[in-house]
């Protein structure tokens, strides 16, 4: 089986796309819209719009599916309480594993299809967010059975069934504000890069709900910010 990045045409175009003359024409970067501070997961009255104002308006069914791992369970519980306070019904799926194994991604997508959410929220580190993004593609696109075959030139036309939010509990991966996911196959231990889940779609890059952040320090203090593409 050949993956998208092994296609001879893409291999030939890569050096040209990375040349200095071309990079000057392709440096458009869409900065996410950000919610910072108490408006992210408010526990009382706040000044200005909160994340719930946006979520409730865009999620008619108000069914949220939270993707996390064993470590992120305590953070997922806080996210669930916040969503429930806004009228969402919530299911937590805490079975993510490091390096986002494709077998686990498939199990996650199966659970999504059974629950039929209109909001998918990833709460955890990079592997959790990558797992959620990859499972989201399988949930939205039943015709896609092998993630590795998706080309970055394909328009996936997501967000027909659900929005995606990412709540990172670690700092540095950047998965919450990119459209790419990195998944692995545990049998050989080698990671497989999966084509971007949203980057090829310009409209998605401009308007899609992309990321939420909630970082709790070891001392117990809570710092919140939210990013939306």
C-alpha cells in the first residue's frame, strides 16, 4: 500500500514548494481567535462572550464526545462539567494511547459513530489531540477507511456532523492549532504521518472551531485560554 507522501508527483513538487521564491508566495498564516482567562471555562458571571456562547450556537444537538487518556481524565471531568452546565450531554472516552495508534483511533471513531456527537473535544497531550483529529475524520467520512491514504491536496469537507475542540494539558506539541495528525502502528513501533485533517480546506482554516486550552499547574492554579481557527 502506498501512502500519500510516497506519490511521485508530490515528491517532485516538494523541492519546488520549499524553494525561497515560492515560499514568499505561500506564507499566509491564519491566526486563531483566542479566548483568554476566566471566559474559557467560566464558573460564574464573566464580562464578554464565553466559549459556551459559541459552542451552544453551533451545536444544535448539544451532544459532546470528550476524547482523553488515563492521565487527562481529571481535566476531562472539568470540561464535562462545563459543557453540562450549558445543556450538553457528555460522553468521555478515556482510552487514548501514546503515539495515537491507528487501531485505537479506529476504536475511538467507532464510539463516536455510536454516540453521534456534534461536538468532539480532545482533552490531553499531543497524542490525544492527534487521536481525536484522526477519529473525527473517520466519523465524518464513512467512505475513508485508511487514514494514510488521504492526500494533503484532498478537501475533506468536515464539520458536517461535528465541530472539533482541543484542550491541551501539556505545552509544546502545538497539535491544538494545526490541522495535521501523527498516528502510529504499535506492531512495528513506527509512526505514520497522517494527512492534514483541515489545513487543505481554506474555508475550514478561516472559520473552523479548532482549539481550546486549559492548563493546570502542579500547584493547582488554573490558567485558561482558547483558540479558534
